[in-house]
C-alpha cells in the first residue's frame, strides 16, 4: 500500500472518529490540519458519506450552512450534549464525592466530551466552582477502591477488610459478604453482611474508612428471590442507618407533602384531612427516626405503637436537655 493511500485512510478515520464524537468539520480547517487541498478533503468526506449510507442506519453526513461545517446527524447520538455535560458537572461538584484531584480529572474528561467549539464555554462556566471546590476531610482516593469492591460484589467473593471507625484508634479486621455500593450525603457506602453472623438486614460501611481490603477465594451465594438490590434498599434507608425493616404510619402537617414522597420513595398517602396528611412507608428504623425528629412539630408518628413511644421518649430527652441548659 502506497504512503499516499495510508495517509488517506488515516485522514478518513480521524475525521469519522471526530464526527462520531459530535465535532463539526470545516473543510478549510481539515485541509490545513493535514496539509492537503480542500478538494482532497472533499473526496474524503464523500467516502465517509458513502460508507455511512451503505453501512449505517439512522445516520447521515450533513452540511450545516449556519456553521459552514459538516456534521453527523443521528437519531441516537453517542455523545453527550452540552446541556447534559453541564448538568452532570453541576451535580458532581455539589456531591463533593471525590478528593479534589480525582474530581478535577473527571471534570476535564467530561468537558472534553463537549463539542470542540463549546469546551471553552463550559470551562468558563465551571471555573469558579472548580477553584472553590472543598474536598471532604478524609481526602482519600476512591475511584480504584470503588471499582475493586464492585468486582468483588459481581464475583460474589468474601472480602477481608480493615475498617477504622471515626473514634477508634486502630482498625479492626472484618470478613464480610459484599452485596452493594450506595452513594448518599457526600459518602460512598459498602453494603455487606458479616460472614459469620446471620442478620435480617445488612451492615453499612463508609468506604473511605476502609483502610485496606482483599478479595478472598471464598464464594457466597445469594438466592435469586433474596438477592440484594441497591435500588430497593435505597428506597427504605435514611442517612445510611439501617435497623429493623418496618412499616410506619405518620401524620405530616408541613408545607410540602410532595417533599415527603421525594424523601421516602416507599411512602404513600393514606388520608388527606384538615389536620394533616397521613403517610405510610416501609423503612429501616434508625435512619427514619433521625429524619422524623428533624421535622419537629410537623410530624406525629402514629404506628407502630412501640416506635411511637420510642419517638416520644427521644422528644422528652430533648426537652430535658434544653431545660437543663435553660436553668444553668
């Protein structure tokens, strides 16, 4: 194969690859890029158009008269639109999920997915938030750890890990059966069952507190009808505290019942009345208790009776604490 033919193939592959990534091709710019005539670039574009018409469905090469450039039109584009990239970046930064250097790397790569002519605009939009980004105190790299834990979950292998709780001076070794990973309130969590203990609900471990871990050769099985599902678990847990799974009923008198449905995906409205909206929801106990108490006088727990009494006891202890402070 001649050198000229090889160069032509490289040009065509380069242009097609950039078209697939959502870039626009200006004939004069391509001619300057490859140091050839515009007529040669036109022939290359015709080869690309011919290939698309014969081999692809729902795609065609179009000349955009406004941009004065060639673009690939498709019903299902494989690239992210600018507004999608911007929205994802805003959510990502607000999450504060990663240390600064990992966050910067992800932002750069996502920005690079935008149309070439729009990357500068997105960079300018995000520059202030990137500069003022405050990473979490643990400052721990997470991407590789998350991936390795995910592999252990997929292979259903027990892991041996050293876990350091916030106020402990040294880590403790734990053998667990990992079943899922969830992100909530700034942190990633590993959902796992202790190897030698039978619990009806899993234990939650903050991943940044795992000092190190290794996947063992010990396999575990999860019957299909009992398999862990992150989505279903996430609906029922609040603030990443588990506890006994139970069905609660409560009266809500706050300004936005819709916010309750958004916060508690398993909640459903039982009754609407002048004295409030009655909700019922299936939830894990410890986390839901924290959320209910955070609603102050706008929530009254109705059922189960034992849980209502527990809430009343917590409220009484809060009142006692304030009374002591007032009397000092």
